[in-house]
């Protein structure tokens, strides 16, 4: 086994150990204590998960845990590095995603799953398969005129009140249409019709 292969196995073992021991906080001081223990005990293989568990038990009193840290110290040592790692690992948007975002937002609409689905359905209904940027822009504008698409936050803030009222009313109608209609068998006892019951409220 090459040194590179051993190093990879050691990293995998350390990561698996931390997954099994969530109370272990991988701050530099804690990691240094574990590594030094393994170095001082050559009988322990760094490629074995059990070696890390043994080092953890032996060094437990020297390690620092969350309850020993202030809120600010925990934030700086754990929360911020974890957030930064997620940001680095976040996949970059594809060219198609960037293009769609620009088409939606330049026209005052949100780049959302709902809006993308609406545009996709419109293109299918129009039998447009190999669509161009112009086709996408036209679809967005057509659906936007029908108040089908979700507006962006910026567009809502700049919208005149009488237009905003129309948008809200359309959203209300859409939500009402999705509500299940009451069944006759579900009428409260003694009520002959739903209209009678509703008007009595």
C-alpha cells in the first residue's frame, strides 16, 4: 500500500470516527491532541477507526467540548468554518441556470421552481422543443401577462398599488380553486345546505 493510499484511508477513518462521535469537535487543539496520541502509540493504525476511538477515550479529559466553550468561541471555531465549507462545496450553477435566472429577473419575475415549471409546460403546449432564448423570453412575457408567474421581490416593491391588488386577487383565486370542495355528507347536523350554513356564520 502506497503512502498516498494510507493517507486516504486515514482521512476516511477520521471522518467516520467524527460521524460516530458527534460530540468530538474538530478544532485545531482537539485534532492535535488526537494526532499526537496516535503518533505516541505506534501500535495504533491511523487507518483504523478503532484507533481514533481509543485515542478519544484516552484523551477525553484533555479535549474541549461544546459545553466548555462560549457562544462566540463555538461560533468562530465550528459554525463559521462549517458554513464556509458548505459554501465552497456548493455546486456552481450551470450556464442554463444562469441564463434562466437572467431571463426571469430581467423581466421582474422570480427564478423559482414554480415559474420554471410553468414555462416548461407552456413550451410543451406550444410544441416548442428546441427552444431559443427568444422562445424562453416570449414564454415568460406571455405567462407574466396572464399573472401566472411569481413576481420577484424587487418587482413587488416597485409595483403600483392597483396592479399589486390584481396580483393578490389572482393568487387568492388560485388558492381557492385548489381548496377541496365540501361534500354534502359533511354538512353539520341540521343544516340543509352549505349556503345556509355559510350565510349563518
